[in-house]
């Protein structure tokens, strides 16, 4: 018996023991009804594009981080080498840039005496001149120069 598009059938199945009998309804749709609705397609596309944009954002951040690691940053080794050549260090401030080696970067050095035996701390503040955002970092070294003038009670000897 056919009722519109739904057909009721009774299936009898006999499992291995042969004791159970069950019935089920089988809905028989026409062939054109076996398609996705527009709403289902839109939901699937939304989920797909959310996943794609999440993955692309993650890849973009990873590539940006890799690019920033490849940038060459100035090294203070040349500045420290100049200080190592001399036996005398005095308290004060100095600065400059790195020339053609690292264009767009400048440095400022602050020399402070920390002990009366000739121990000095030199802080190099390196900053980027060309960056959109101000980028600064500090490197510190300690030098022991016993031949340098030692300050006592705020006066130099």
C-alpha cells in the first residue's frame, strides 16, 4: 500500500537464534528528494570557511615570526672590542650609530662605576630608528679597569 511518499513496510529478520522479530518504517522518497537543502549547504560552507580562515591566520602568524627571526640585529661586539683596547674607562654617556653595517639602528652607552676597585658597568641601549614602533633593548657588560680614575665621595681623584 502506498501512502503519498511514505511507504510502510514490515521487515522480519531472524538473527542467529531466530527469536527476535522487529519491524521498521522505511521512508521512500523520490529520487529528486535525495539532495542537500540550501540551509545545509550554507552551514557546511560556513564551517569550512571558518576552518580555512583559522588555519590561514595561524600560518600567517608563523610566517611573520619566522621572518622576524631572520632579521639581522646589531651586535655590540665591535663596541665592546673598542673598549677592550683601552686600559682606562671613565663614567659618562656616549652614543652613535652602526653605519652601513646596520642602517636604521643607533646606540647609547652609559658607563657607571660600581666599585672603587675599578669595576665598571656599561649599558648599551640599542634602538631602531626606522621601525614603525619604537624598539629598544639593552645589553650590559662589566669591565675591570684598575688604571681608571676612581671616584670617591662623588669627586674624582
